[in-house]
C-alpha cells in the first residue's frame, strides 16, 4: 500500500484507478480530509481540489469525460484521414508535421520542446520525414551551422489535405448530432462522440478493464 497526495481538478474514478501507483493506493486530497483506498480495478469517485479553489461539480466532471471521449474521436478521424490518403505517416509523425505547418522554421531542439520529447527523438522522427520528402532541413546564409526544419511542398499538401478531411468529417458529425437544438456544452460533446460511433468515456473505461481478458 502506498500513500499519495494528489493535486489537481476532479478526475473520474476510472481515471484515478488507472493511474494508481500499485495494487492499492491511499489518496489524500488537498484541502480535504478524505482518504480513500483506491484499487486499479475499482471505481471510486474522489473529489480533488486545486489548493485554494472550489470543489469540482458533477457537470464539470461530465464535461471532462466528454472532452476525453471527443479527443479520442478526433484522433480517430485524423488516423482515418491519413489512411484514406495512403500516407505512410504515423500519428506522432503527423503531429510533427502539424507543428511545422504552424511554426516553421524551427530548430530541432525547439521542435522537440513543442513535442515534449528528447531532441534525439525529434531528430529520428525528422530523419524519417526527410527521407519521405515531407520535411526539409534548410540553412540560413548568415549561420550555416544550424539546420532549420520546414515542410516541403509535399508535406504542406499532406497536412492541408488531412485538415480539410477532418473539417468535413466534423461538419458531418455536427449534422448527424442535430446540434441545432439547445444543448449544454457537455451534451453537444457527447452527441458528437455518439454520432462518430465512439464509446463514451464511461463505456470506454469499462471496455478497457476487460481488454486483457481471455476470449
């Protein structure tokens, strides 16, 4: 058994279970005397407070879960777009292209910082993208020691095509979700998730618990 002090806004019981440090963890809430034993396979709601801030509400928790489900939906849309374009690019490589599309030229160290990875990881990713003629390393006349990363025309075209595909898919989901009726932000988000035939956050975590079970 481990004893952890957790800071932050409210998270769902399933999120907390998935992140527990061991078979059983004791969670101490900031500005709260609640201490719960949390097992990775159990579902407990636990209110976590930002120090000095108000407790989270049930609607806030629903919104967080809805946004988590929507993020999975958007990742799926992007992956399908890449597949439909026959782009031999992974999602992590595509993220590199997106950052360069909005921020190039960048040095490798700056790109790594934006990606949240070690510079050597960014270098390997860019090597693959350079090999596929999607990224170029360029030098400035006043300092040829530093390589600056930019998209090639092919890389620029790919990112634009995927973005347009994603926008069209989101428009389709909005139409399918019938969002013209008054809805709360949470209801709207969940409607988009359902229209995309993705599981809600609660349903996803139930399936996650059983994903390693024998058939």
